[in-house]
């Protein structure tokens, strides 16, 4: 029995908020998630250390999935998936 063709995954949305302080990185993340499709991944890059606290709190309160937080040289990467 042939299987139906799989839909390719949606491209990741990159949001660069380096150089901005709280609450701007989280506001940019919110805007990107509003434009994203359900299940789409958004990757926020920020250099404000508070994003480690603010982004997970926002994502949890809105029902989105936190995929990972990665420390980069001079920045923090927050990857999340928009709720379905």
C-alpha cells in the first residue's frame, strides 16, 4: 500500500534580538509566534541574560513548547515550537 507524500517541515523562523534589553526580545518572540504556523519552530537569539527567565515563562503561559536554550558565544539561543 503506497504511503501519502509527507509534507516537508516548515522552515525555522529566526529572530535576532541581540542588542535589546528586556522586554524587547520576548516581545519579538511573541510577534514571531503570532505569524508562525502551528508546529513551526522559532529561534530567538538574544544577548540579554534575562531571556533565560522571560522566554520560558512567556512560552509556558501561552502554551508553546520550549525546545531548547543554548548558550552561544556572546548570545543565548531559545528555540520553541508554536502550539497547535
